[in-house]
């Protein structure tokens, strides 16, 4: 067990697995800003078992990435074990550990008995962990939520069960599955899980800045911090959190120009990896632009973007609009470029 405690001491800041979001380009940018380790998008064990190319490409590494965690979802112990072994064989030393998703609240996942549905069947959940643990030599971890039904907090007990089944660490998201992403995450439950098990506990939910991460660590004693939605359109959150956790001054928030420059790099990195059609960049672009002057108008244009040049054009227009907007509102300084954008 001590091995994972050491691992998280060296990798305290994790980028969460997010379907359709944590592709190679985004992972590269987050790692550059200070994420110690990233997860791939969650991988369907069933998809892998059909030798599905769409699933397999999720396991490709980002530029400069020499270590990644892979999260599997599914509910059949034998299929999960077999695919975990295949992932391990395919990835070798680039695999940090295998995580089993028992937290995803999405309806299409839950109705199949995957994701957070497993919290309703702790015996099946435990048998999945044991089966996967027996099939691989890498550590096996589990990610789950406060509980399934609102008001029924089962995480501490569930964590003990996963530990007994052979999990080497657990990640706890402080919301009930039925909450989806509404309301706020309860960090007390992470502290309760930490007191309930010996294995490392990763805290997850509502970390959007350095102060949040410090508060989460102080409140829960968690061994590492995982950031998901707080990093969308905001890879800088890792630089902020890293500084705050080290007791250093946080870097200034990115200016409008810096935000758009990052969005542009993201689009081009994606195109290098995936080809000319980068429709999947649309949601990232929306997140980078959120709250910028002219963003509302740009949103419609983003929805028509396909190629990197399409995105460049919208970013150029936004940059020009922001500069004009800034000098109109603040004639003394047209150096809007250095202004902080929140």
C-alpha cells in the first residue's frame, strides 16, 4: 500500500478523466501548467472487447506524456479483468495505474449498470475490483461518489469494501450520483472516507482555484487532489493550485490574449493529432471564451467551425473585439493584453 502513498506524494495534482474532454491535446496543456498526472477519457471495457478503434485511440499518449492513468467502465468482472490485462499489455510502463469508474452519474452509463450504478451493488463492485486486481500487476484504484441516492451517504462503507477487495487507492467525488453536477460537493465525506481506510484517498469536486485546493486538503487530509470541470477552458488552474499548495504566490490570471492564445494552441494540437476535422474543439473553445467581451456573438460562429483555420478566424475576431472594447472602456490603457480576465 505504501507504494501508492509515495506515488501521490510525487503526483499530488490529477486531471480527472472526462469523456469527450481529456483528449491528448488538453492533457498536454494541463500537464504543462502543472498537472502531475492525467487520466485518459474513460474507456469502455465492452468497447475494447470489440476491438473498437474508436475506443483504442483513447489510449494514445499526449506529446511529452510518459505516464498516464486509464479509467475503465463496465460491470462484468470477467470482461473488465480481460480488458485491464489488455490495456496493461498494450501500454506497459506508460500506465501509472488502472482506475475503475464507479462514479459516473450519466444516465446512459447508469442504466446499463455501469458507473455509479455499481454503488448500489457493493458485492458486484467488490468482485470487479478483485477480478481486475488478479488480472494485472499495476495498482487498481476506484473512483466513486458520496452515494447513489440523494441523502444516502454510503461512501465510507463502500470505500472499506473496495479496500478489502484489493483497491490500492480511492477517489471520492463529494456529490451523490442523483445530484449529477448540481449543488455543491460535500468535502466532509472525503474526510470520513480518509478516516475509514488505510489506502490513499484522492479528493474531487468543486476545486476551481488555489484557495479551494488548500481548503480541500486542510479539511480532508486527502493524499492528492483531482480537478475535473474546474480545468475546462482553464488549464491554468493547475498552475494556481500548485503554487497555492506549495504556499507560494499564485501566478496572475491569464489575460484575454493569453486565453485566446491557449485556445488556438489547443485547436492546432488537436488538428496535429486528429486531422482537419476538429469539431470536438467547439466545446473547449466555448469554455476558453466564457465571459470574454464578444463571446455571446462568437458562440454562434464557433458552432460552425470545423478546421483549425475556422477557429483561428473566430479567435482573431474576438481578440480584435476585446482590444477595441478595452480601449473604448479604458482609453488610458489600450494595453488590454496585460489586463487580468477573470
